[in-house]
């Protein structure tokens, strides 16, 4: 077998490898991020190991080249997503790392691999990998609910959660959102992100979600309404057999109606009826309100590590820590900015942070 390592803008998977992919391994994801951030063609790409004789792709590592004067230049697998990592044959990872180190060690400070959903596709603690001095950090976790039949899932969630869903059904209506709902969705999202003290994505990001992700059956958004007013929304990606929730927003004035519980249940119900096997509630930190909320759905808790390989830099970048005094101050300032200012600054910050 004659293996070559290449950087490419798109990939054509074999049927076998396609079944192992997550959304961030796909051409649709690359197009979505490239359009949403107005990237040049090579900023969102793939490093592949390919059999030169058969042209078969053996291993794929999706990467985002994030450049920032303030935060430094980093290669992230993958940027603007909670997860990353390779898919395919693990034994070619060392050759891919060699390729990245040789090509980018003078331009980028670090390679950052956000832990793969598939533990088998995380960098392993082997002799071959050890020579790169890869550093592993664990600061976040995730809850994943294994999907069976709807009746069993309903029985297994906490009684308080079932009661909340029934209450929401009496007071709200829930349906899938479309691009026609873009304006009220984005307004609610902006308000939530300012309240969270977090930079928002642009309106164009959500427009592209509807036109690329939803249109190709790779994502859905559920919304709850009270008297025709959108009061909460839940966005998730739907690739292969996995649902991955990334955005949950709501109007706190209507929290007593429990719309968030209803949205989650409707999404779970849809997933069970359409052959999905797992429902990922997304990244969460322990000792947070979100942690307790997600725990009550009965999912399995697991660690989500991040792996660092130094390129130009001799140290790994500082991780964003919501509990640090510096981070808390930034959140407090952000919460008092005008909504239009947060919208204008949000995408610029996200672009440079790679989040």
C-alpha cells in the first residue's frame, strides 16, 4: 500500500467510511462554515491519508486554520464545532501529524484536536504518538442518551421532567422551524447570547443552516410558541445515527411554561421514529445549571478531552475558563453592551477564537 498525505478542500468517502463519519467530516459542513465565515477556500479543509494506487481515502482529519493577532494562529479540528478528530484508520495519524508539523510549524502556534465523539478516533497514548508530546486536557463533559423506543425513553426520564413536558403541552405549541422563522429566531438568539455573556453567530450563519444543513437533512430546529410568539428554540445537527444539540435558547419570561423540556422531547421523539441511535446534549461543565438539566434526561456521562500539539509555540494556549475572574469580567461587560454592538462584534470574535 502506497500512502500519501494530502490537504484537500473536499472528500469522497467509501461507503464503509461514510457510515463512520460525523457531520464535521463532510463537504456540506465545509461549505456551511466557509460561507458563514466568508473564508478563503483553504481555511476549512481536510488532511487525508490516501492509497495512491487505488485512490481510496483511508483516514480524514478535518481542520480549520484560525488566524488572530490577539489570540494567535491555531489549527483546530474542528473549528466552530464542539467536537473534532479523525475518522478512518488510526495507524495513519502519525503521518498526518508529520505533514501538519512540517507544513505549518512556522505559521501556526498549535494544533488543537477537540476530542472526537468516537473514543477510538482520539489520539492514543502510543509510542508513535508520544514523540509529538501531545498534551491532553479535560475540562468539559457530555451527556449522550441512547435511543430505544419512545415508551421506554419516556419511562426512564425523571418524573419531574415528564411533568414539565405535560405542562408545556398544555400551554405551548411546538414545531420545526424553517427559514421563514429566521427573523424571530435570530432576535431571540441575540438576546440570549447577550444574557449569557457570549459572542453570537451572525444571522447569515442561521440562514446558511436552513439553506445548507436543514435542506440536506443534516439538521433541525424546533421552536415553542406561546400565542404565536416564539419563546424558545433548539438547534441540532442530524448526521448518520446521531443527534448533536448545539444551541438552546429561550425567553426567561416564559420559563414557567417549560418550553425547553417540550422541545427536547419532541426532538428525541422524532429521532426515535427516524432510526437515530443517540441523542447528544452537547458540551457541559460540571457544577453548572446546564449539567443538572441534561443529567435528568438519563443520558450517559463521558469526558470530552482536548489534545494539543505545539507547532511554532512552546506552550499550549490558555483554555477559556468561565470561572476565572478575567472571563467573568468579560461576561459582565458583554451583558451590558447594546444588542447591535454584540451582533457586530460577535462573529468577529468567534472567527478569531475558533468557537
